[in-house]
């Protein structure tokens, strides 16, 4: 079986008490069955407290947020379960966060989640070099192998577009969107054709409509909102400049979502998700790492929000292709 991960994956370390926005804040932590059973059977004050704060919701066990934090969070910013029982006693969510696993059966891809501040710092400062190793095990692929071959090949091309730092950042993001349509065509069975960036950009210039950032913000205000900070940021955007780190940001979204199109053959909405995310983060401005991390916490960690954007990529007037190109090229 093939395992692929960015070189920084194994060196990630949680910065715990130095973390500016702990993963123990605001989120309902979902407790897996094995951990929930262990916690329920635990004796002593920690067991008593765990039984008090765990609750059932939609068939899942979750920790009840108290004063905006996980009730296991201690004043020294450490986790009470980890401190008293050790790392292995953490539930799966906490043991793995912010590590992402995409398991396709015969190959696995690992990554880090942008919603962790330390992971965001690494992702937006370090070009992702991927390493691959072969390990024993694995299962028969359950995906459409032909589609996966196209997705792997076109993702390499998308990565190459983002790695080219010779053109303005916004032009590169426009090219990513344009290439997304070509890649979708190949996924749908079109012949493989060379990608011509210059002629793509020239054609796109005739296909732009005035950007409407207010419409985009309105769309995001209609999604589920977790924190007051996010609500305030949406109300008071402070548009930033196009920094090279946006290429790393787009690369993160491509790495995370591109192959997921194997499940429904819809690549364009995922490419648009990457572009829309970069546009919104750019529009909100502020410190890029913080804005991107907050975006991920609000949007990526809520599957309903992600699905709303994937749908909105086709249905919302905020995200028509000409408007997105206008926001990038005008
Ligand atoms: S958000 Fe990241 S750095 Fe912060 S406490 Fe959680 S894992 Fe550690």
C-alpha cells in the first residue's frame, strides 16, 4: 500500500498552552464509542466528571461545551484526560486532530487541518513537499480506477500551476479555475489536451463580470456560524493584498478536496471551493494565517457549510464563473 504525506506531517507538534485558539474551544468534541465506554466505566473524580459532561446527540456521544470550552480543558490549557490518563486515553478526535487521513483502500494520503493554528502556520509557510512510502497491507480499491487516474494526473497539473510563481497570484488562481474546467472535461471522458495558460487567461478576460464581494459575504453570513469573531470579521472585512502564501493556501484546498471528486465525478465545485475560499479569506484580510485558520474552523469543520459551498458553486449568484473571474482578473 502507498502512503503519501507532506514532509511536515511527521514533525507537527501541538503547541498546547501556547496555542492562540485551542481545539478545545467552541467545538463539540465527538467521542468515539470505545473511548465513551472507557470514560463511562472510569472510577474516581475524573470518571464522575466525564459521566456528567458527556451527552448523546443524534446518536453520537459528545462533550458538552461549558463556558465556550471542552469541560476537560484545564486552567493551564492542558487536557485533564491526557494529564491524568495519558495520550492514549484521548478519544479518536482529540488523538488525531489536526491530522487528516484520506484512505482510498490501496493508498492513503495524510495531511494537516488548517483549523489548527500551528498547522495553519506550517501549511502557509512551507511549500508542501510530498513523500511516498510503500508499506505492507491495504485493500482492493473501491473507487473508479479510471477516474482516479485522471484525478491524480490533473491534480499534479493543478499543483504545477500553483507552483509557478512567475505571474501575479490572482492570475494564477484564475488559471486554477480555468484548468478545473479542463480537468472536469477529462474526467468526463474528453481527450487529454495540453493546458495553455496564456490563451486561457486571454479568453477569461472576455468572460468576466464585476465582482460582488457583498454578495459573497452575504452567502457566508447565511451559513452556520460558530464564533462571534467570525461574525464580526464578516461584518467588517478589511481586504488584504495577494501574498504568495495564497498559493500555498490554494494548494492546501487542492490537496484536501481534489481526489474527493472520485465519489461523484464533480471536480468543478471542488475547484471553485478552493477559489471561493481564497477570495473570501483575501476579502476579509487581517493576518492571513489567522483568517485562514478561522475560516477553516468555521467552514471546513462543519460538513453542512462545505456542502452548502459545493452546492452554491453552481447555484449561488455570488459564485458564477464570470463573477469569480472578475474578482480575480479585474
Ligand atoms: S489547535 Fe492545534 S496547536 Fe492548538 S491545542 Fe489543538 S492541536 Fe494543539
